[in-house]
C-alpha cells in the first residue's frame, strides 16, 4: 500500500516540476508563481495523497527536485555557491510553509507576496 502511495506521490511531484521552466528561476518572481500554480493544478490529488500523517512528505519529495532544477542556476548567478544554496533552501522551505499556512488570505495574494519576497532574495545573490 505504501509503495503505491509513494509511487503516486512521486508521479504528482514529477508532473508539477515538469511544468516549470529552468530559466524561470531567473526571470524574477516567475518561478514562484509557476511553482504554486503547478501545485494548485494538482491540488485535489495533493490533498488526497499528502493528507494526514503524510502531509509533510510533499515538501520532502518536492524539495530535492527543485534543488536539482534550480541550484545550478542560483550558483551561476552568485560568486558564493554556499550562499546560493542557503538562499535557495530558504526560498523553497519558506515559500512552501508560508503558502500552506496563509492560504486563507487567498492563493493569488499569497503567491504575489511570496513572489515579491523571492525577488528580494534573488537580489542577494
């Protein structure tokens, strides 16, 4: 049962990530909006697959995929690869939790605010 759940979780995350373009990571806030719109397009499945005690698994499965996609781009834009890795980690974790905990304010508003924050972080590279 858990093998099937994990397989379905991985498939949903791969589908979400495949909707992201690599270059959007440096087109300002585009990738934050792209990521959350991709997640929202699978919202119904995500709520089913990552419910209850499996809720934390979404970030666990998603984060390595996002790091693989965006870390090289962050590091290319920075003279300090360690700083780039920390900033990307902060963006992934911070945006994820801020989105999930603030959806009551409206998804589009939260995405807009997170995109603005991401712009500030990108300027730190």
